[in-house]
């Protein structure tokens, strides 16, 4: 029995739909993804609250609304091959896996990556592949990607990651300084790259060769 189904429905109705999210596939994926498992036992009572949650190792699981906004901006479709930079607990990848064909996710913190991998296996998410590495290099062996999502704050989008975006691909990332960012949506159209900025946000910093120093 799923004791959290009603809480997920309430989360979607009050935190996502009321704030303007409309993509059916995104809303359905967030209705079905067991956020409480990804939030961990210490956060189970607050798993569906309107807030980000600490998952240890100076990392967080993002606020449900922010996950919804980023996923909707990504315009995911069933045939997409997606790269996620910053696995964390695995929640964002799990949401995406219910919509797209494949998710490749990179996490630099080994303990978080291993825990996320266990969760995916235990919950039957068989279209997610996890790599332990500096995510600012992307995942060149699996490129190109139809969509790329970065779930940590970058001073700018890492150049190697942009190169791994397929033609007509979409990338979403929080871009700004270490204390405040805005969601950037980048659309690749041949040699041209279109950029638009959306909601303000605050994410943990993206650490790596093309990100912030630790």
C-alpha cells in the first residue's frame, strides 16, 4: 500500500498546478515518483513539503516546484536521451525516467552516487545509468544528448557540456553566482544558441573543473 499517494497528489495540486505548471507528463511523473524514498528516512515527514531538503554531504534534494519547473522547461519527450549533472539523491533523474527513453546522470560525490544507484535498482528504474565523475565534463562517451539538465549552480554552462547537446537540443541550468541564480534555458539551433532566463533560484554550487572550486 502506498501511504504517500495522497501527499503526492496534494503536492502536485498545490505546489505545481497552482503555480502554473501544465505539462501532463511532468505532473504525472511527479505524482508517481516516491519522493519520500529519495528524501531519506530523516526527511520522510517533510518529503512532500514546499522546500528543499538536506541529504548530507552538503547537498540537497530540490523543492518539488523547482524540480517541476526545470523538468517542464526541458520539454522532455519519450524518445529523449537525457544527461543530468548532479545526481544527488536521484529524485530528479527518477522523475525524468518516467518520461524519457534514457537518463545518464553524473555525480562527483561517490557515496551519493552509490546510494542513488541502489535506490534506482530497488525501485526498478532500469533506464537510468549513474557515473561517478566531475560532471562539468559531461559524459562525452554517451553524447550527444537531446536534453541536458544541471542541478547545481554554475557561474556559466560548462563549454564541454554545451558541445554534448544535440542539434535542436535543450539545456536547463541554474546560472549565477554562488548565492543566487536564475534558471537558464539554452536551445541549440545549428550554430546558434538561444538563451532565456526564467525563475530565480538558489542551488548548491556546481563543483568541478568548469564550475566552482570546492
